[in-house]
C-alpha cells in the first residue's frame, strides 16, 4: 500500500506527492480564491487514502464556478517542488538548446495586436516568462521594451541569454522591484498559464495591478474550467485553480477591473484582458473579444459532475481501474484516437460499462490506450494518456498499480 497519494502528469514534467502528515499542515482557503465569497463552496472530491483522517479537498464555488484545492499544498511546499522535481524532471538544466515553437510564441503577440497596441515602445512585462517564448513572439513583432521575471533559476538564465538584462529571477511578489529598476510602470503585464499555479491568485493580481500605469492592461491566460480535462482538475496538483469566465471577472472586479475574453485562444483555455477604463482598449478589434458570461447553475453543475462522475461508485463509467499499464505504450508514441474512435464506440456499446471492468484487461493494448480517454469523460487529451504513462517510467514502482474510487474519494492502491 502506498503511504502517499500522487498527482500524476507526465513523468518528465511534474509530480507532487504528499502524505497525511503533510496534509495536516495544509491551510484552508477561508473564502473563494477568485470571487472571495465565504462559505459558498462544495466538495467535489477528496484526495487521500481511505484510512486518512485528513484529505486534500477539491472544492467548487457555487457562485462563480471556480474549482480549486481548498487546502492545497502551501507556497513553501510548492516552491520546493518547483525547485526540485519540476525542474529536474523537465531537464531545466539543459535549456540552452530550447527554441520556442512558433505556436507558443504567437499568442500574446496576437492578443496585443488585436488589442490595438501599435506603439512598439510600450513597456511590457511577462510574469512567469519561462524560457521566454511569448517574449520572443513580442520581440519579433517589434516590441522591444519587454521584460520578464521567472521563479525557476534555470529558465531565468535561459531567457536571460535571449534577453540580456531584461529577465529577473524571482516570482510575482518582487515585481515592484522591476518598476523601481526600470523607472516605469507597465502598459501591459501578462501571465500566460501561470495564475493557476499560484496559491493565492488575488495576491498576484493585486501586486500586478500595482505595477500598471494609468490605462494599462493585464492579460491572464489560464485553463478553462469547462474545457480542461477532468483528470487534470482532479489529479494535476501543479494546477491549484481552474478558472471560469465568471471567476476571472469576479477576481478582477475585486480590484476595480473589468474584462473581455479573446477569441483566439485554444478551446480549453481562457484568454482574458483586464482594464480599469474602457478607454484602455479603445483601439481593440472588438470582434475578437467577448464579454464575461455569468455561468448558469446548470453550467456550474455540469463542471461539478464532469470532475466527480468518473470517480463515484454509481458512475456509469469505470469506478475501478486495474491493469499493468507498463505494457500499454511500449515506448511508442500514442496513436491518434480519431482513427479508432468509431470502432471503440461500437465496442463500448457491445460490452457495456459494467462488463468493461473485466474485459479491459483482456483487450489489446492498442484498444486500451484509446479506450481510456473515452471512459474518462471522452476527454481525448495527452494528459489523460500520460496518467498511464507515469507507471511506465523509471520513477514508478515495480508494483502493478490499482486505483479505486470510493464515495468521491480518489485513492491510489497498490495490490
Ligand atoms: Zn467564487
């Protein structure tokens, strides 16, 4: 039996483990981290062993739809994780050769163009800039007055080689120092897929807002609570939050900001621009932006069910998963699901959900590989598949993993 539960993603990317002894020291959010509503949350799932008295609770705010760990690992625990496992497993020490993919570079640059910012001297700050892919996109678009900060030393060094003197090796808490150093508040400050990693997003938002010049804008890109894979929301602990349009809007409103959502992002992300006055986005191509929508009760419930359903005993999907996943991938890349989707759906119809449990172990690995995304909510994502791949890695134990889900508690067992 494992004495820790593990958040699983790709072995090269990340891994957070904690024991019950750790959980005892995880403090609770006393209000919704997005809209600040008190006692408006409900428990979606609990993460822990059946024997644990204390578990990590995944909550949903019934006012704004925000999904979050109610007692997440605290900031020092998370920082330790990023400075050790995350960086180590991602090969951060060898980032010299990293060249940003074109698809990664265009997003912020495209948003800035759609927002109508043509003055190439505008000061722009990337908070959590990584190796600097988004900064590269802006640079190539002509914006040269760009700065970045990055918590990971390795990444900050890599970005600093590309942008000498413009990258600072610290987190959001210290960005007022950049304003002091450069002598200017910023026109645009953005966080691209960073805010969902931060323990208290409101702190980060408030700090950023304090470094903005009059008429400046904040851009926040995060996974969308509706589009994000359920397996991520349940088990991928580096993401401490899953935002809805309503929760982002509510977060901004706490500090006097309105917002619009950009139409150019991925289906599973929200790209949000915050501003104090409408005049700040006067030049924007408004056809490219939409207003925040309040999530209906039905939509909020749909998210709740999406995350909870695969793990509950009465699920019509699988409640017990057990197989030797080391045989699944054989080191090959995963096949595309579209090729077999039709065939698999007919297979599902024939054998039925209940029988699926026992039949899964007998069907061919190639079927199982494509079947899993279907049974886990028809989420065909790399993340879902990676969940299996973990056990195929050198980090895994030699035991055959068994994962049981009882009464909304997700437990990892080794049989
Ligand atoms: Zn809320």
